[in-house]
C-alpha cells in the first residue's frame, strides 16, 4: 500500500480543528463574541441564548461596527484589527483572528453590522463553512452576531456537552467574569433557558468597581470584604478580598483578572490559597475579586487559543505581591466579624424560621480539663506545649495593662474596645461581651488557639528551626535538573531545618531534617520538594508541614472548652484578640466570635 503523501487540508477542516481548541462549549462562543464587542468599544452588550446556547446564541452591541468590505475579512482566519506584528504587547482581549471562522465552521453564523458613522448596514452568513454575502441589511450602529445549531456539522461534539441548564449556568458565569472588569459597560443576559441577568453600567472609578462586584457577588460580599492595593516593579494589584470567615465550599467565587482579562491560572490560585493558608479549613475557599495590571510586555496571554491562561515574566513577584497585599489588608482591618454569621444567629431566634445549616468543621475541641481558675501570670494554657530557646509558645501572659483590667462586672469603660467588656461566661466555653452598640459572643478555645498559633509562627519566622541530624545521610537519586533546583534553595531549606548537599551529578544527600516534624520520610520529602520547586512553589511544602505541626500544638496548648475564666482573664483574652491579626478565625477556619448589633436585638423584641 502506498504511503499517503503530504497535502494541504481544506479550509473548512482547518477551521474545525481550530474550533476544537477555541470553542469547547457554548460558553466559549459567548466569551469570544463578548470580548469582540468590548474591543470594539461597546458600552451596551445584550446576550440572548436558547437551550443553553446549543440552538441559539445572539450577541448585540453598540460598538464601532464593520463595513460591508470588512465582513468577509472578519470570517477569515488570522484577520484582525487588534494587532499588527507585535505579539509581545497585546492590549486587547482578542487578537488571534480565529474565533469567528472557527464558529462558522461548526454552526450557522450570521453577522449583521453597521458602522457608527455609516448610513446602512450589511450582513454575511457562514453555514458549516459555506459563505453567503455580504449583502445590504438594516440595523442599528454596532454589530449583531447570531449563532444557531452549534456543532451540528460535528455531531460527535454535541455528545460531550452537558445539560441545557449546566451549559446555561456556564454562560452566566462567563458573562459575570467578563463584566466584573468592565463596570462602565451594561450587560443583559436573557433567553428562554434562563432568568434574565441585568448588570447596569455603574460608571468609572473605585466606587463603580465595588458596585459592579456587588452586582455579581452580592451585598454580603460588599459588607464582608477588605480592599487590597499593592504595587511593585510595574505590577499593580487591586481589588477586594473576603474576610476569612466569609468563605465558600468551592473556588468558583474567586475572580482574578489580568489587564482586564478574566483568567484561571494555577499559580494565581495557589497564591490565594497561600494568602489564606492558616485562616481557612482545607475544604473551604476564600471569596475575592482581584485585578492585576501590568505592562503587556511582562505577561504572555498567547499561551492557549482559549486565552484563559497567562504566563508572567516574573511569577514569583506576582505571587508574593498578591499574598502580601491580601495578608496586609486583612491585618489592617483589625478585629471584624462577618455580617452573615450575625444574620444566621438572628434568624435562629426568630420563631417559625429554620436557619440555614452551617458547614460542619472536622476539628473538634480537645477534652476539657478540670474547672479551676487560670493563673493569669502563667498565661491561658495549663502549661506551655512548645518552647523555642526558652520562649513560652504555649501560653500568653497578658501585659501589665491587661492584668490591671478590673472584673468584668465593674469595667464599663472597656465597652469602648472593639470586642467590648466581658460580662459572663456561659457553658464554660463562650464569653459574652458588651460593646457600646452590640453584643459579642466569643469561643474561648478557638480564640486562644489563634493567639497561640500566631505566637508560634512568629517564633518560626524570627529564628532558624532546630534540625535533627541523621546518623547515616539519606541519599536521594534525582534528575540533574531537580538536583540543581534543590541545591540552589539549600540555604532557604536550612532555615526550616532541612540540611542537604549535592551527592554527585544526580543525587542529593540529606544530612538533617526538621526536628519539629519528628520522623520524616526524607526520600518522599525531597522528591516532593523537587516537584514543588519545578512548579515555582519553593520551600512551601516544608513551611506548610511545619505550620500543620504548629497548628496542632496551638490546639493542645490553648484554653480548653469547659475551663472557667475570671473576668480579668476574659478581658485579657479579648484585648489580645484585638491586637492579633487574623484572630477572627481559628487556624482551622472556624469563626472565633459573632457580633450582634443592638439594633438587631431590638428588632427581635419588636422595639424597632
């Protein structure tokens, strides 16, 4: 049999191949068409869908529009108005010139357009790759693109689509993500397969941005977020990050944009996890809207035809800047409770209502110790659970000012503090405090657990961790490139107690491991570290392992549930919470306190 000869593929087949990369599902079609509208300067975009976009997608805008002569170019591959030759400084959302011809090869595509300064419009049609037009057609200034029968020319692709409702939900999510970066543009999403989504334009500037974010993430997010802002070496990060206690079960409420482009980047997602690493339970995710602006030359958006991924020239800088910006904003906001917790508690008191179930946390408090007063001078814990060079990491002795705080029953001036004055302890675990305009309920174990944990973290940051020498060095065989990465980070690893050195061209000798981790699988640890370094995570694995140990130590070194506290001890705990960043949640992600405003309490009793 003769070997097949090299030949040129038909244009329709080429476009269908491209469609496999660009158009995975109806939501991708909507994304491409809406981005084209934004690049054309539209201030009003209307999207209509049916059957989850499988039978109909229509996007109408009031952008610059196209002439009859431009329509054939618009449906030709690699024809675009957005770039010329320079792929290193892409400032538009689209640039590849592949979307419209790809869509036209797997559906019926109709484009009707009229320039803003034109007197008449024109339309062109592509049906499974066959072109008809252009021809004159009436229309308002702007462009209307209609896609019907998506994937009808490649029915095998239809089998991979989900239900109409699932595809409609994906389109909604796509529109929301794009709209968040464009508060000056109004978006309307409607159709027989959905309830109408309207996002009116909110204007320009910071207030307009948070107003648009509130349209998408809800008023609760606006009430339970902090503003972030940071800039370094030409990279600017702005936006809003949710309080740790305001979290979700999935990462779908995390919105990250780079130069106005919504992206799903693994490194940026990792940075978000790092920023909240010791504030959330493992199965909970922060809510945020973050906007990264940088010189287009410092970021590559031409990574994948779908343009959902980006690659930074200095990913370490972006990661560190994002983590520090979020942590600094959360620390600067001080002690703050989420409004959702108070609303759930208020609902629980209303007769005839059932509050929404709160997520269960896997962490359970340790068994109670005997009910006896604490020795204030020795701190809150029964005894120190960990010592670093003689430092007491297991307990917090209050300052002289705190020790002088009188009993809660005779300290009305303490109501001026954010957490107020302690008034009582109930069920030997919850502290009831009173501020000038609210009632505060504190989980004493969760609160002190955070205080102990922060003390341990500070000790870890200020000194090199002790290491445990191995009687016989462990030899780990690795690829040469992994050895180079590990040796390059050997000084950093040594700070965490892991001492390594090169052992020939393809091996590492492990001479000491962090004493805090006890018995360690050195082989597995080093191989995991090599993988992390290859992904740009550095020494995070050791730090994470050590922080897990610190978290366990903090739990066992904290005030137990079932411990009776004196008034001055309760007040000292409140004052330390106010001075400790992140004390709104324990290191397992549980809230440490709930605040009920006096106005809400009065409403419960019909006083308002």
